[in-house]
C-alpha cells in the first residue's frame, strides 16, 4: 500500500508516484490525439477543399463514439486490468491517426474521426489504475492530478500542433505530419507503458466483477436504475444522428436506420443488464457486499454538469468573447484558453479538498453551488463589463467546474472497488452526454440571447444536481488506509493480480 500522499513528493518517480506520472501522461497523449484535428482544421480545410459544413460533421464524428466507448472500455478494464487495456488502446488507436493523416477523401476523414472518438475513453482507465495504487484517504488528490494533467493534452494539442505543422514540417503536408506524430507517440508509448507498470502494488489482489458484460448491481431497485440510466446516453447519440441529418450528412433513410439501431442497442443493454444481474440478485448479497446504484446515478448527473459544461463552454467561448468585446480571434482565443488552462490547478484542488474537508459528498455539494454561481455571473457578462472582470468571472467559474470534476472522481473509485472501471465508464460517458445536450440547446436559442440562456441553463442544471448531491452517501472508508472491499466477502469472485 502506498505511503501518505504528499504533494512535495510529486516529483518522485518511484512506487505509486511512478504509476501516477506514467498514467497521467498516457491520458495526456490520448487527449492530444483526440483533439489533434481542431487546431489544424484551417489547413485541412484548405488542403482537401472542405466546407464549413464538412468541418462541423468531422467535429461531431470526433465525439460520437466516445459515449459508448467509455462504457465498453470500463467493462474491459475491470476484466483485463488497466495495464493491458491502456497499452492496447494507445497502440490500436494510433492506426486511425495514421490513416487520418493520409486521408485524401471526406469519407476517409469521417470514418477515421469516428474511430478516433474511441481514444477519448482512455480517461476511464487511469481512474482505476490510480485508485489501485493510492489509499482512499489520498485518492482524491491523486485522481485530481491524473485528471488535471491528462486533460491538459487538449490544450497542448492547440498550442503545439500548429507550431509543429508550420515550423517543423512546413509545406502543404505539415498538418499530416503533425497528426501522424501524435499517432506515432501513442504507438511507442503504448509499449513503454506496458513494460513499466503493473495493475496493482506487489502483493495486492486485482478484484474483478462477477460478470463483466454489464455493470454489476446488487438489488432490484439498482437494476431498474441501471436500465433507466442507459436511456440518456442513447438519446444523446440520437441527437448526434439528428444533427448529422440536419447538416446534410445523413439522408432521411440513414437517420431512420440510426434511430432503429440505437433503439435496438437500448433493448439489448436492458436485456443484458437483466440477465447478468438477476441470478446474483436472486441469490442475494451479503450486506457488506452491497452498494446503491443511486450513488452512481448522482455522480453521473454531477459529471454531466461539470465536464459536460466544460466541453460545451470551451467550444463556444472564443466566439462569445470575440462578439461581446469586439476582439480579434487571437485575443478571444487566448482569453478563452484560460477556462481550459485552469485544469492544471483546479482539478487537483477539487481532489485535494475532497481528501481534506472530511466529507467527500459535502465537498461536491459546495463545488456545485459555486459552479451555479459562476455560470450565473457569466450569463450577465456584456460589452459594458471591463474585460479583466469578465476574465476573472470566467476563471472563477472554471475553478468550480474543474474542481467539481476532481471531486466527482474522488468519489467514483470508492463506490464499489471491483466495478470501478464500469462506474468510471458510465460517469465519464455522462460528461459527453452533457456536452451534447448543452451544445444542442445552445444551437436552438435565438442568437441575440443564446449565450445568456446557455449559461443560465447550465446554472439551473447545477442547482438541480446540487439538490441531488444531498442524497449522496459518504462511501465506506472514505478516508481509510485501505479500500473497504479489498478483502472480498465470502462468495465473491476475486482473482489474482495481473502484472
């Protein structure tokens, strides 16, 4: 078991700190690859004669499969362990990176962007890896550092790839070499990661769920909740299909086929959840082995509001500042970047507060309250505000958003150890559901009031989520030296650690 987490030991590269560093960097690389198109969009558009509508299609494709991928990756993670799954994801996803870099047609671009959406599920894997190496009392801070530094991969993509494309490679094919470089880095690091990490510290058991084809729940009420919580994810994919139809990429028949496939997927997921869980629910669980799915559902909603709003806001913020204060694109982009850059500080701080304030649940409630106030302030920003005050309000809001994300994932690994991957997968997927939902609403608002209504909508959702968080129960052993279910109750399916 790890020693007490100490921020001053962060530069250490041994024991749990080695695992933390290697894992956040793996996450960092997945986000660099996932967001490698947006900074180079202008060059890609010019080289391949794309339209603005074509770029919108590609951006939608980039996030479409991340929602189901996070669920699937969560299942694979609990079954095979983070070492194999993270290494495999990095190596396999380098292939669509290379193909995208070589693409010569719009169809090739669409297919490879859809596939690259899967790499956005890498975040889920490290959540369990870090939880295996750090005790509950320190897991919030460790997960916050993992999430904050890893998330910075998207900002690194925006800062580095245009420079690499122009200054290092140059010419019309500079963007191709820059994107291929992200694929090559993922490919190489996949092997490095596999050779240098283990799923657990020496002598510790890696616990797997009894069945991995659907999330394990321990009561009938939880089973009904699990089935119901699949519906918003399916609806979000339906909205993406509708948007592809609206911009002309999907024909009417294609839209109907997509809806039919999504309905079939929902039915299959419901059937699978029922058949996987009913036998064990009928047998009954020891009281110490039970957990309430309500915990997962509340965390889903919290990540819907926190990470979902972050993804949505960073998509519209540059244009918001440009139009509100009549700035250049460069100036607006630099100001808007403050929102994402707060990840390096705010997300670890959310985990730190969760570890130190004595109640993970009340910490999350407090941060959700701050988030709602922050977005309410942003909804009132107008051209009469001094720009420094607008920036300060934006950064204040960003702090609560990303600290809230850190607080959510300070709880996730403590819900039920052996299904941490599946819990993290569902919670992570709800972040993408939130982004799709908020951006869709933003597109439906009247242009003159869109930003104000957008921020107020998120603030309102945060208040609803705050109320829900009051029903979140403090996980067992939240501040213990070991996870409460590391020694499995009689009858569970613990297996040996993998290396």
